[in-house]
């Protein structure tokens, strides 16, 4: 068991034992030149060099927790605590790489059953100890930062031992999974019964079922399988006020959908311990292809046409000109110059990469669905790059974070942020965010790359996902904080502050502008109802008062 | 304007000016015999015979309200007040037909703008006056009963004057409609721009956009267009604590989906004044067909196959043997005996009617979608009854409530109730509810008909909709209360207490069993946050306690 639980500083994404995705020398050369990179490097710091504060967990609470979950599941050693000191945002990683302002939990709890999570919350509430639920630790918005929130101590409640397939109903196609199960393990357990969730976010390799639910995750195949909240039939939630299990039927008019209040609660409205999920038969066939379309607006119009004619491929992903250029330059394979010439020869002057991927039960279904998608694209000028580029995208679909490790090592400020809006406002939203980021990160020396893609499309709108590459400043944290602030201001009033990363700590400044004072009051009231003393994930999403 | 607002007692559904759907003499003969009907009749009582209590609205509140919304929009006459004395449940109608226990509002407010709704709530909160939002008045769960809840007075806040198309974005395909707009008017305004909502519940002729949202309505074409809450991009809600406007993008991870808390709030969590809705191009083609399949279980399996292969027709509707028999007997057209012989000759012993209807943009799309549906039904024994029966179903799709008026006149206890569950539990749920209703309503003299259909199917489960026909007891209200209690007990623990009728007054006894104490506490906390003194729709959904 404990072999599965990593006790590392996690100053990088790359799972232990796995190779970091190194950039080729030519890619690195290209990038240095493009963004004006100097020679600063910041390799991840060994955990052994860090000073870890003494645990503030009171002895009586510790004894009670140990009696409940087992002494061996209350961890107080430095490695265990450092391993849960925050998530995977650029700021989190830089804090660990530079040993700056690390919020380290006073202990790590590893309860093995939902009932023990419930019991642990009651003990923590009694002793006024903050609880940070911890799944894969992949939050990029500070969602698992071990903040104490004025409590006597803070514990990371690691759900890693809640990793069972509780039940699978093949007739209703509903699987109940425990919250700590990692996505690859969930897929492999379901595959043994012929099923899949079809949920493949970039965090797939590390993230957990409970984390997906707590943050309203959206996978790369959301066009086909839906966002994670669309798969949710029910949840089991532990709270200081008792257990909560909304969801008894696929749909209901028995008042507001409380599942959708529990989902997205980010650990501040309870600790999700089990999730009942709609599953689908694992596809027997799949096909991924790449195209280029001419410019961002034409590409966005094409994706809109697919969404509105309900002909989206399961994966539908449009990169803007900048992202297309960088992907080609950094990934190798296709040569950027060759592609441009090829595209231009076919009448495309501003190539934007469009990845389309279909899953299907049979060759016939695949053919039929692909034909529908391509028919809906009939009126859009596009050039096929064939299956190799599409399949290459698929095989690298989870490698972005590993590549980020290599970039961080070399002194690159690399971070992502995302939003969504209705189609009509999407162009202005993209421009506003781009302008804000370029302005904030650019200088005579710094020539940041701000690239963008649509990865989740709906009939009425789409998400925008930005990736930033810039030379790192001396004060890396402040540099990014400034850029993030500028981007947040650009988003507010134009789109949602997060389409699938959640609120956490980082998006709180803009939440009230989005949901209003009444919305904030309702959330706070819901929190008080389940967590009257505010021990649950302080500083994230919403405060009880 | 005021011509559109009916000031009638509404002891029947049938809109004024429209003809009630009379049963043919042969149908009536069949029914008398089948259920053991006597000669008791209870025609709707003329409003003029009813004693209406004096209005308790205090003069100062009345003056303030009149100053805000205009004196002519504060109605105190008997007809106006009686016209908002409850909804359209069997109990509501019988109360009006027998002048028993009528809860009559002290006044009717007709504000003409969302801001005036907001202002009216603030005045009512200050004067401690309960507010019952009133749309089409079609609630069948007591959702618009004018309960005072211990307040000084109760007003019906009729949204009929909020009937504008606020905006239509044809690119994003989002329409903002005011809450008081009736469904037919919404469809006709959208049709002028080539769009449709595709929302056609049986209450279509009377119900409003705000009512659909407040009660999580599901239309007959929900398989194609989704439930009403699936169409909602945003809502504007007036509350005593200020306005609330959740929803800025098609999807978001900015915390829990607060739209789904506002939607289903049933007027107890605020008064919905505007709804932003996803619209779709109005279909150019449509085709409705009828089949019979062999028995309920085979039919349910067939609908499940359609849902799970995502090949549902936009309308997919399976009647059980009893409902099939009654529909044929009461509707005329196809002869029951002839159908049975025809079905048996084709190997079907227990005919269950299956209505399938497709909407499409073109003949090609219609053909393609129909072929997909029928291919998914390949392995199920079925006999086609052709388009005539299907189109006849479509043209009578809203006439059920009118037919009910004719049955009520003749002394029939006729009521519906509905639930939903996952596929695995659906058979047991149906048996349990049937058994409970037959047991409770049956006697030596009474041979009730309990019939059932699936009208909303999902990958993981479906709704069950029951219709009951029984000879009326002397105490009609008590007779149905007993039956409803028995059905509720049968549903609790097996399915949701309501799939698309909402909670209102009638389902409150079972809500906590479904959502748990924590769920109830969260709802109550949300209510306190928006409605601290509990003036909003007292006695419905949840109390602020």
C-alpha cells in the first residue's frame, strides 16, 4: 500500500520512476531565442535541504486520530508532510524549488474507509484542526495548499487508501468508485469489466476520482463523454455535521440538484469519499487526426459549427497560430517551416492546428461519426495532416506537465490558465487575456509567448486555455502573481474565472464578481451548514462567514 | 395586456374559450364498466358561489406596492384572487370544485419589470407578507398554493406581465426570456427567428418559462432537447436580499453550479425573473411513429438500448400494457380488439405502445437519425402501427389535462405521479408503486386503473409516470391523500420523489429521506441566506427554520 503513496517534495510533476520529458537541444535553442531566455536555472531542490517546522498537531488529537485510523496512518515525518505541501501550480512548484513560503501540513492522515474520514472530521472539528483533503495533489489553483486558517493545526487528509471499486452495475452502467482512486487505476479496473469513464484530463496520470468531482474537472474528451460533473449520479460526502449522499436517480425535480452543490465544493463543503459515476463501454476503435485551418476565427467558427450541429468529435481541440507554432517547434516531428509551406500551398496562410479524435464501438460507428464531423466541416477550408500527427497528439496528451518540469529547470516561467464564455464573446475574451498577459510579462528583455486553445466546446460557447512561456524574473512568484492578476481582471465580466481548474486560493479574488454577493452568501451559508467552525480547507473557495 | 391574464376560478385546466376534451359515449361506457363508476358528478363550481375571505393585506403595504407597480397592478377583487388560489393537482381542482379549504391570496401583484419584482419582495419582507410566485398556475404538487406560513398576509406574485424576449444571440444560440412568458408565446417569438426551445411538457399550453425553471421541468422531447435545466445558461433571481444572477458561461468550475441551486428552488429560494436559455434551430422536418413491443420489460429493455447507444428518438415514450389498453379505449381511432389480434398475429402477446418521434433540419438528417434508432431496436420484437398513430399522439400531446376535466365532471378520481430510478431498480419501483396504488384505491366497488409510462430516458435510468383512474370516494381529498401517501412510501428508498413535478407541498414528507438531514440543512441554510424571514413561498420545498 504505502509504496503507492509518494513521500516526496514533489517540486516537479513527473512521477517518481518516470523520465522527465526533456526538450531537444534544437527545441531549447528555438525557445531561448524566441522568448529571450538567459542562463538562470532552478532545478528542484532536494527535500533534505528544507527546514520543516515542528508539527503543531496536539498530542490528544493525534492520539484520537491514531486510535481511529491506525497509528501507522497518521504520518508526522518531514517527507510525508512535505509531500502534501501544496499542489502543482507554477507558484506551488516555484515555492518548493526555492523553499519560499511553504505551507506544510502538521500531519498526514490516511484513513482507509469513508466512515473513518467521517470520524476524522469529527475529531478535527472537536480539536479545532483544519483539514485539507488531498487526492492526486494536482491542483493548479492552490486548492490543496495546507493553510491553517487560524486553526490550531492543519492536517492533510490524504484519500489514497480510499481506492476501491465499491460496485459496478453493468445494467444501469453506474460504477461507485472511492474518491482516492487515481484515474489510471479507475480506468484499468473498469476496463476489466469492459467499461470506461472516458475522463482524460491532462492530470490523468496523478489525479483522483474525488479530485475530479471536487473541482468540476473536464477531460480532453469532454465533447464525447461530458464534463466530470455530467457523469456524476451521486456522491458520498463526509462533513463535520454528518454524512451527505445526494443523488438517487439519473435526474430529479426534488428541489435543486444538490449533487451540483457538492460537486465543485473543493473540499470546503465536505470531503467526497465515494462517487457514483455513469460509465460507458470501452471503445473498441479510435481514430485521431490532425488538420490545419486558416486562422483562429475560422477555426473557432468551425468548432462552433461542430458543436451546434452536434457533430463534435469526442476530442475536438483547436490551437491558435501561436500554439500551433510552438507545438511544432517544441515537439519535433513535423517541421514548422515545412508545414507553413504546405499549408500556404493549400491556401492556408495562418495555420491553426485542429485535432479531432473519435472513439467508437465498431469500425462502422467510427466511420459514421467521422463522416458526420467532416460533413459539418465541409464549408471550412482545412488541410489534413493525417493520422500520424493526431495519434502523436494522443500519445503525448499527458506529457505537458512533464515537459513543464524541463522548462522550469531551464528558468522558464511556464503556466496555464483557462476560462470559458459564450461564442459571441469568445474573440474579445481571448484578445483581452492575451493582451493582459503579453503586457504584464513582456519587456525589452522578455518576449513572452501567450498561446491559446479551445479544448471544450458547447452549443453555446467554449473554453479558452492559455499557456504562457516567458523568461523567469528574479522574483518568480511576484512575476506570475502580477500576470495572473492582469489575466483575472481581463476575464472578469467577460467569462468565467475557471472552466475546469476550480477556484482554490488563486481565483478567489474574482469569485464574487462572477457569482454576486447573493451567490457568495449562499455558498457561505451552505458551508456553515456543513462546517460550522470552518475547519474544511480554509482559504479555498469560500469562508464560512 | 389584462386580456391575457385569466381571472377565473380555474376549477378546470381547459383554457377559457377552448373546448374541453369530451369523452365519446362508448369510451365513457367502457370506463364506467372497467373501474366500476357510479353516477356521482362534480362539475366545476362557478366562482360566484364561493365566499372569498376579506383581503388581509395591510393598507400601508398595499399603498407601497401600488406606488411601486402601479395601482392597477395590485388586484384585490375576488375573481383575481380566486384565479390564483392554487394549481392544477387533483386535490387543487377538487378543492375548487367543492369549495373546500381554499387558500386564497390576499392580493395579486402584477409587476411589469424584474426590478419591480425585486422592489415588491423588499416591500413584502418589510411588512412580513408571504409571496407566492405564480406563473401558469399548473403546479400539480401544491407549489402555488397561497399558504400564509404565519405571515400577516399572502400575495400571489403573478409574473404574467414579465413576458418579453429580452435578447436573442443567434451566434451563441442563447435567448433571454422573461419568466412570465408562456411556452407557446416563447415558441412563437423564437420561431420568428428560426429557433425553438424544444420544451414541450404536457403543461405547455399554460406553463411559463419561469415555472419550468423553478420546477426542473422535463418536456416530452427531453431525449432530444434535454430537461429544462439542461437548457439553462443563466438565471436572474429576485430575493429579499437582492438580485442574484448565476451563470456567465456554458460551463464553469468556479465553485458549485449555483444555477442548479436556483433552478428547482420552487419560488422558495427567490423569484426567477429572467432565464437565459440555449435555443436550437427550429426543425424543418418531423416524424412520429408508433410501434408495439411485447410486454413492459422488453419495452424497457428496448428504451434502455436506445438510451445507452445514444440513439433515442427526440420523443421516446413507452406505455405499459394497462396504459396501452386505456389509451386505445379512450382515444378511439384504433380498436383495442383489432390491435390485440394484429399484435398477436405478429407474435406479440402483451402489446405495449412505443411512440418514437424525431425532429430534424432536413429529410436526410431525419432519415439518418431514424435509421440509427431503428438499428438499435433491431433485436427487439416490435410491430409498427405506422405514422398515423404516432402523429395522432403528437396532435393530442397536450390534451391529457383537458380530458381530465371531462373525467372529473363524471366523478372519476384522476391523477398522475412520477418518479425516476436507475435501470436496475426500475421494475421493482414500478411494481411497488402500482401495488400501493391498487391496494389503496381498490375495493369491492372500486377497480382502479393504474397505468404507467416511461417518457424520459437516460443512459443510467428512466422516469416512471403513473396515471390513476378510480371511482371517486365521498371524501375525494382524503381518498387521494391516502393513495398519494402509499405511493410516496413505495417510492422512498427506491427512486426520487419527483422526476419533473417538483416538491411543492405534496412531496415534502419524503424530501428529507431523499436528500438527508445534511441536504435539508444545506437547503434551509441557502433559504435563510436569500430569505431570512421566510416570506418566499411558505410551506413549499423547505422552511428557513
